[in-house]
C-alpha cells in the first residue's frame, strides 16, 4: 500500500494521498493512498459498495476531496487548468454513453478530441488520426458510420473505450470496462490496455472479475468499506486473508501448468 508521506511521489503519473470523498453527508472513501506509474497496470477490486467508482471519479477530478487530494504528475489536480487535466486524464465508465442514439460511432469517438481542439472547431489532421486509430484499436472501425442507437451494449462499450483512447491521455481510468463484453471482447479489451500501457500510459481499472484482475494487472489494490485493505501482487492480494474477509468467501488458489498465475475458486463461508 502506498503510504502518505511528506510530499507527492513524482514517479507516479497519478496519486491519491490521504484521499477521502463524501457522497452527500456520508463519507464513502476514507484516507486512501495509492499511485499509478507510467506504463503500469493496476486493478482496483473490492465488494459492492466498497467505494471503487467513487474513488475513480475522484481521481478523475469529477468529485471533490473531503480531505487529502489527488496529484497529477507531481502537481495537485486542483491546480491544473481544466482543459489541461482533461487532456491528461481519460475516464471510461459503463454508463458513459452521452449523446443521442442518432449520433454515429465515429462522432461519439471524436468527442474524445474535445479537450484538444475546444468547442466548435472542426477536426484537424491529428484529431482524425487519433479517432481512426482508436476505432482500429478497439476493432470497431467497421461500425464507424453506425448510429449509437443500433448498437449492442457491448459495441457501445467499445465505442466508449475508443472515445477515451482518442483523447490520447497519459492516465486512463476505467470503471468496470469489461461490463457487457463477451469473453472474446474481454480478451481484446485487456490486450488493448496492454498496448496503451506500452506507450507509457498509466492504467487503473476497476475489475469485477478477480480471475481477470489476476491475469492482467501488475498490481492489485483491494478496497473494502472505502479503505485500502491491501495492495500488491495479485497472488498476495487475491489469495490473501484480506480479500477473503472483504468478499466473505473462502478463496483457494490452484496452480495450473502453463498458466503464469493461479486459478482461483471461491466458496461461501458459513
């Protein structure tokens, strides 16, 4: 677990230090410390209502800190110009489907260029290149002319991911990005995230599937009741006692020949 110190760790692309966040009168996130380095894959896991979505939105600057704060590239996020922060940080969520159903997929993805070009300006060469690359990366280039209202839930989710990629962020935050995706598209999604990480993008994703988190992430952060219960390698976190307590299950790890990580099974506890 990243512990708060005397100042921000400049090796982190984005960092929360003693971050607490309230929803209304109720504090949901409590004194969280975590950071993500350039090119790092971090999976945020935890039971329902643990505060994962709230934490991710606070990291993106959409929710204010009740105490502590968020640092982006060594500077407090509150000191960043709004457009500059939007160019640096992209947030992809399962409910991020703004725009009428008549909007095309390409138009939807092009919204990711807004922080770069501002309002009412046409797409330039760089913008069109970024949009086209995002469509190809997510495998939906053939859907570019389709209306959003004609897409399946999984296709809409890929269009939302493409919008985030078109933003060309240095930090990519994702809230359950594999929701609505079948197993083939899930594999593609996490491969895309690895390609993005190879370019130095810091990636933090809320991952519901613990097995998928173990297979993908370099580091896993377990959030329970709004606090970081533990953080570290997947085997240490998912196979550890804190995860069993948080999810109220017995977790067993099984070594499988040819797999770099264990296969986990889960049983209810009485």
